[in-house]
């Protein structure tokens, strides 16, 4: 089973998570702060190469009714660019409500305001990647 690299693509920040080698558990890794949108591909590729992962899952921001809007179209184009640049499998995975889930978890943990900004994106990537792993049959049961 491949080790997965999870990406939560945003305009200013990109959340990164990585699975364990058995593709059982996702861990939040880092948040890539972007100064310019055109640096996203290079930054994600560098992080992927350093991660030891074999394949990528990128969160697809579908509308609540399941349709694709402009943000989903952008992510699909980014996924194609990643696949072309890295030559590894890139999968899209529904990320609806992952950021809300991340915010809720931080609120319950007592993390407030500015402290959330540096964490929420990588936690959203972890939630998205864990959902993918669980659906593949590799994640925790329960």
C-alpha cells in the first residue's frame, strides 16, 4: 500500500498531512504559507519529495450539493499539474466540511483565534486524508 501525502489547497495557505507507511493513520505535517499563488506547485512538490510518500490525495472542494464550482475546477487543474510534475498518482477526495471539523476540534481543545490560523489547514488536510484512508479500508475502525 502506498504512503499517502494529503493536500488541502488554499489561496494563502496549503495544509499538508502524511500517512504512516501502512496507510493506516494520517498525521498533520505542515502549513505552507504562500506569498504568491504561482509558488504553490513548487512548494507542494518540494514538500512531497521530502515526505517519503508515494502518492498524493488532494482535497476537492465540492459544493454542498456535490457540484463543482470554481474552487473545484482550480484544484482539478492543480492536481493535473502535480501529477505531470511528479509522475506519481494523484487522487481527488471530497473535502466538504473538513475545515469546519478542524475548527470544531480546535475550539473543543481551547485553541482560539490567531493560534488556529497556523494549525487549521494542516489539521483539515489530516481530516481529509484520514477520511480517504478509512474509505480505502486502511484506517482505524470505529
